[in-house]
C-alpha cells in the first residue's frame, strides 16, 4: 500500500511557497519513492523517483503516520537469509543478530513504508515479524 505526504517547498525560481507531493511504497524490487512539485505561481516544477526516503522527508512521513518498529519473532524456513537481512540492517555480528532475534529486540525504528519493506524481505525468507507503532498511544490504528 503506498503512502502519501505533502511537504512545503519554496519554488526555486520565484520563491513562492508551494507543496511537494511524495509517495513511498513497497514493490517486489524494494522501496520506491516518487515526488513531484509544480509551482502554482510560475509553473516551474520537478519530478523524481528513487529507492530511499530523504531525511527531511522522512520526518514528514513520521509526522503523518508515526514511527514504527519491527522485531523478528521466528526465523522460519530460511534462517540464514533472515539473519543476513537483520545483520545488514543493524550492522551487527551473526551472533549479535541471533541474540536480537532470540530476544525479539527491535530491528529498526522507521517510517511505515520502510518497516513494510523490511517485513517483505524477511517474510520472503519465511520469518515471522512483529510490527508495532511506537510512541503516540498504546495501539496502532486499526487496519483492515
Ligand atoms: Zn515559482
């Protein structure tokens, strides 16, 4: 499911404050983002896409959707693949990654789109994960 936000942006040509639209979503190839801006005043604008959420835009996603966490609760069918993914995300040794999984420690705190991407990678290896919203109330919003 794609995630949308808008962030204020100053037009580089005329200085008018406008809105840049961002979309982030998980595809089979990983995280994909797209952004676009069109100045209502002078018509200048830009579009782009990428595979990462820039830091300043990440804040806007967190404001809109909250900060999310992911923990691995079971390694499943291909434990080596899951451990490799955990190691990549946490820059830890194999034994430390194993310990984090065994103790169900949080692997990342990030935007929902980034957490969904990691969930997709881990579930592809057969792992079971626990995704939770942190801060802002005890329960995540109900999703159907
Ligand atoms: Zn402009």
